[in-house]
C-alpha cells in the first residue's frame, strides 16, 4: 500500500476506534507527521495520563508502551513492532538489580525511564533526561543513591549536582558512538554553530557541547536561540522536528565514530546516520497493521504494574 493510502486508512481507523497515535521524536518523519502527539519520554508519559482515547498506539520502543500501559491500565496499548527494544533497558535485568539492591540496602534507587516494567517495580523513583536533575535535587545532599541504567546520564547528573551516586554500567548504543574527532572537525567547519548534546552522550562529547538537554530541551533551545547553525549530537530523528519548527535554521547531525565521508577538499560531510535501529523497526505499514488488527498489545502483570506505577507517579508529581 502506498504511503498516501496508508495515511488515509490510518486516519479512518483512529476515528472509528477512538485511537490516539503517540510518537517519540526518534521515529521516522512519516510517523511523526501522522502522530496526534510527538514528544520525548516524559511528554509521552504525561500525554498518556491525560488522553481520553480507548486505544493508544505508541510509536517508540517497548518500554514506552509498557509505561503507557502502567499509567493507563484500562486502555488498550499497541506498538507497531514488539521487537523495538532498547539497549539501555536490556542492560539492566530485574534480577540483577534486585541483587544489587540487596548489596546496598540503605540506598534509594533512581531508574531512568528506559527500563522494563519489572525494573520499575524495584525502583523508588523514575526519571527522564528532562527531569533527572530536578528529581535528584529533591534528595538530601548526603542521600545514598543508586542511578541506573545509563552511566553517561548518571555521570552528567553527578557532575552538575556534586553528587556521588552509584552508577549502573549501562549506555545507549546510539549516544555512545558519537565521534569526538568528527565533532571537533565539524566545529572547525562551522565555527559559529552551537553544539547541542543529549546527556546520554559520553563525557567527552558533553564537554564540547554548548547546550546539554533532553530532546525536548534541545528543540526548545533551537527555537528560541539567536543562533542559526547547530551541530546536533542525539538520534537523528529529532532533525525532522527541528527543521519543521525552525525552517530558516541549519541543523547538522554529528556522525558516529565509523563515519568516513569527506568531500574533495577534505571536509567532513555530515550524515544523519546515527539512528536507533530499534526505533526504526516501526514503519507506517506496521502502524496500520497493528491498528487495523489491534495486534502487538502491551500487557503488564497486575502485581508488577501495581509496584511500577508508584515510581512513575512519583516522577510525574515531582515533574510538575
């Protein structure tokens, strides 16, 4: 089926079924265009809590669907591709975290939202890159904290708060592979460009950044900045919304370490090639199929959901 036909059919189905389509900024442009709402992890969770739809189609990765289901147990939550996972979520298994908690019984567990429902059930408070610093700052300075699973985000929060949180050894496979050397080369080519970096990036990338923030924060900065050129170190899906929101500005993706594209003068050719292979498993055809047949429904065991909702609700309350 052609894309225009898919759009027509999807629009008809969501009206018939009172369905809402939510998409993360890292989805492909066509999915972002058809979505009722696009946002980062925090915004998607907040929107799920507010929606009156009977069906939520969550175009992102699996843990986002789980989070929506935990927040909205009475709604049907679908995902276009159930294999759209997350390297961060995979890096922290519930049984491993349970053992780690037992080894540190006097510590509070702060978990990034990029975790499974089972891990959230073992967590005291959940955070996103949008609110991690704000939530960490609610704890006393001498509080004993475990932060997982993203060591880069945790290291960044430690650096800006003066904390010494124990960090889980996990990382996002996309943000881990940005090249410092290629970012330095781009800064020389575009000396007036501002560097925008996600806090999941390595410390060396963060050091070179002018602005560090969540996808939503980076987008807001670009909208309100007097600068017209930006070097963007996060998943390249955000470039669609940045270009749509700021058509007169230039957004240049920072390439990964293995990028070797240069022009005849030896200048690095930027490429939007640092993509999340999990996010890109979702397609318009899969979106249509799951909405038509109501397949790939997310289920969370009630006993797990009852525990996991505590840390999510605490996050949403502290984010106000």
